[in-house]
């Protein structure tokens, strides 16, 4: 009985099946009045029976109370767990932008729907329900957060696939720390891939892209943004590999990009003649190390986010992203008979099995390959499409086309 006169039913037991040396536990059953004596006795017998079998009901309850919530787990992941999970950079810290986007997705989608739950309460069923809710845009919002800033969260199927991959990484981190017994995302029936990697442009579509560049440039669009987008097409580089390019990373004499810190670490890429001509045409700013300096401040140009939607709208290429141009470079190389190793060298691909191969590819043949491929894309950007006879030739067996390529190199 408490000092206030309130009576509470409590059961006392020892863990590990009993014994004087076993820890003593006290488990609260409930208050008198809310429970009758008979009801309290039935619950007490159940608890004592569990304790006799070696269970620890009170200890389990305390452990659940000490469990962190999903929101707290995301905080811990942000502080200690944002590392690359796979590939050549496995174990390295995420790039700053990748980390920012990852944590933002988790906070915008996971926290509103699952953040209040204890980590042990999230099972495959909760993950499947979460994915359905994000796909249905239940986390969508558009709110002003400052004088010139706002948060726009759209949701949808694409967002659901991305954020469930992020959440899976968070639970894998929790499992390694012993906070959960396993990753519930591994057992959930959800799709984690977006199946968009096969999208690339035909040369006819590249021609429309080039026309859009010319039209927007004539209409007064920022030349830096146009040149960045052209170099995406001519090099197959990733978005920021061009937007944040430094003059020190260009070797004009050997026709190479020597990227200090790409997605796969230091990377050497061959440049085709068309890309070199464009880079030579850019006037260097004495006040910036960047090829495309920001309009104000010390960083690099960021305006492609506003320009690109205008480009794809003008070219009537809905859904095409800057990364599509990277796939276009790769698909154009393979479809015209370039060896896979040379295609990988152009794109800067690297993984555990092919890194050594790419590292020892000679620059001369990969430069010639980059030149041949970028020449086709440059011609298409200028509206010069191959004749029907030439297009028919590219449909010859790959072995025959490679023989022709060797003859061209020998000449």
C-alpha cells in the first residue's frame, strides 16, 4: 500500500529458475480496483510460471523500455553509421551530399511513420506497410521553413524504393551493434530496385537534346549550365564530376580527366576530341579553381538543377536525367563494337574484379575509343545523324565490327 492509500498488486520472484543466488525481480501486476484479487492472482501465477521456466518477465519489460526508438536509431546512424556498404569504397564514409540526401529521406519518410516505434516492434509487416504508405504519398508535404527556404516531400514509388534501401542500411547497422536480432527489411516483400538503369538515348534523341541546348542558349540560358550538360553527354561522367570539375583535374596534353575523388575514389578518364575542344573553349577565371565557378561565392556552379527540366521539356524527353547521358555513352560504345574494358575505362567503372584491369588499360586505345564514341554523340548533338547505310553497319555482328575497328586503328 502506498502512502496515498492506493493498493498495488506486486509479484516477487527470482530469475534463472530460482535459487538464493539468482537476481530478485519485482513485477507490478496492476492496481486494486482496476483488477480484482482473483484476476491479480491469475496474472501472478502466469508470471511465476514463466519465471520457473527460466524466463524473466520483469527484466524483459525493463529491456523493452530501455530500447531506443527508430528516430533515436536514425540519430545514431547519422552520427556513427553513414559508411559505404558495398563496392570498392566499402567501409569509407559517405560523400557529404550522399549522407545529406540519405538522412533527409529517412527524416522525411521514416520518422513520421515509424519514428515513435521501438526498434524491436518493427518487423517485415511494418516495413511492407511503410513502403505502401510512402508510395501512396502519405508522407508528402510542402512547407516553408525559412525566409527563402521550404521543404517539399513528394513521396511516390520511386521515393519508397530509395528510402527502404536507406532503412535497410540503418537496420543492418543496428544488427551489427546488437540493437536488433536481424534486419526486418531483408524479410519484407518489397522491391528495392528502380529498374531504370536500362534507359538511354538513341542518336535521334541525342539530336533533339542538342537542338534544345542550342535553343536555350539562344534564349539566354546560362552558358555554364549548357556546357556542363554537353560535357555530361560527351564524357559519360557523373553529374558532379563535371559540375565540380577543377582545372587541375584536366590533362590537356594527354587528353585525360584525372578526378581526385570520384564515387570510386581517384579515377582517370580518357577524353574524346569533342570534349577537349569544348573544354579548350572555356575561359578560365583567375579567381576560381573550378572550370564552372559559381555566380557568387567560392563554390562551383549549381544552376543545372533549374536548367535541366527546361532542357528535357524542350527536347520532349520526359523522365530523362543527367545520369541517362552516362548510360547513353556506355550503350553507344557497346553498340558500336567497343570492347567492354575500354567502355569501362571511358566511364570510370571499378569493382573488386575489374579494378586491376581498368587500372592497366593503356590510355592510347581508351582515348581512341572515347574519341570514336564522343564523335558520334557530338555529331548527333549538332544534328548530324548517320545515314541509313551507316546505321545498318552498326547492326553487323560485334566480332566483325571489332575487326573493322582494329583496321581503323592500324590505319
